[in-house]
C-alpha cells in the first residue's frame, strides 16, 4: 500500500551552528506562542578554557549553555537508545514512518557515507546527526534536514535503503551517539515572557558567572569561561583554532549576537524596552559577522596581519557588547520593579 507523502511543518531557526540545538527548535518555533520561552533563553555562552584539552575534545569548543529541550514547555521529547531499534522489529524505515505519522520529527545519528548530498557521501565513513521530518512513499525517500555537500543547512531527500544502511552501519564510524530523539510540538504548553529572568541572565552574562554551578545536583560544574569571559578564552585559544582551521566558535559567537539582536527587537515589540533599543545591537551583530568573514579569510591565506586584526576586533566587540547590555539591564530594571 502506498502511504503517499507526509511532511511535517518546520521552522528554520536563527541558530543552526550546532544541529543538536537547531533540530528541536525547528519544531518549537513553528508556533508564535513559543516565542516568550525562546527569547527568555539562549543568553548564556561557554567556552572551554583549553581547546586542546581532553574536556574540549569530548565536547564542542563553544556553545550556548543551559537550554534543556526535555524540559521545554513547548516540546514533547522522547528519547530512545539505538539498541532499542536494532534489537526489535519493525526496522528503522517503519519506525521513522510511524513516528512521522504520529507527528514526531526524529533526530538520529547515521553514517553519512550512505546519505546523498553530504560531503562524505560514498567517500568517507562519518557519523553525524540528521533530522527526518517526512517521507514520500511513492519514491521511497525520506525528507531530511541538515548540512549538505556545500555546508548549507538544507532540506534534502534520502532513499529508504540508504537511510537503513546509514543507520545499520554506524558502528564502523567513530564518536557516534547512541541516543535517538523524537520531537513534537506541545499544544498544551505554557510560558510567560519573564523580564526579571532575562535581566538576571544578562547580568550573569556580563559578569561571566559560572552558571553551571547551579546544576551540581545532576552534573559536575564546568571548568569553562562563561558570558563575556568567552572572549578572553577565544583570544587565548586562537592558535589552537587556527591550527585546526576551526571557525565554529566564531560562527557561534556571531549567532549569539544575532540572537541578542532578535531578542532586543522582540522585547521592544512587547513593550518591555523603548523602541529606541530595537536596533541597539545591530552594530555588534555586524561586527561579529565581519569577524567571522575575516577569520575565514585568515584560514585560507594564513596572513598574520589578518589574525591580528581579528583579535583586535574581538576585543572591540566585547567592549561594545558590554556597554550596550549594561544599558539594556538598566532599562529592564523599571519593568522588573513595576
């Protein structure tokens, strides 16, 4: 029996640097009622102190901190172990189809050697996460989202049989993840925009507070730089990033400034900030994007003067951000008191 085509709604989020953040947001941001939660979060950043160290090698060098999608009020999240599917019937194809019919998108790791439109397709065995959000049973293909061969965050298709091979042969790769996550929008969710929480988080960000200390009940604190202190950590670790040609932290830095700019505009729309603040973060966004482009150029040319220019620019961005966020915190003070 032909099941036809089923495609779940997605919203491409402003944060796509790391797919483990982007994939659940693709579902969360399909509804405007989730925006108060979205803009009350994604404020904190952390960066490992030593990007050549063991802790950094087991994690990402720099990312957002504190976003727990299992506890997100607008998301129903199911978490499965890979062995659960490997040891049971039906197989992965039927599992994915049944999940999509139940309105779940599915994030899972596959060997991208078998996934078309990927840089390593039919060339190198490489584990990576992918989001499955639909299927076309007539052409026997899944609709997926992820980074394509041009490193663009795009929708592509994967034949059923290649998805099966990519899932079944994952053990041949290194550093794959066992967990499979299913996401569905929670229509009964509830969350009010929290200006006091936003103000508190911005104050912690400016102070570089190690907010991982508050989670000691379930995880050991991180030996990392937080908030504005990530700039010093990035400058100190720049030789490591240059050697590895790794611009991910600089890309995340830019996404964070982009997110801050969106937050300022949203707070203005909601009347929590004066309209004068709507574009206050635009210069920092543009500086961060320029820094990203500059360091990409350095990765290609190796010209030392470009690197020095980039390090100087990083300091200027930090100083601008500290000044602007300080004024935002003071402006929110009135809202919190009232």
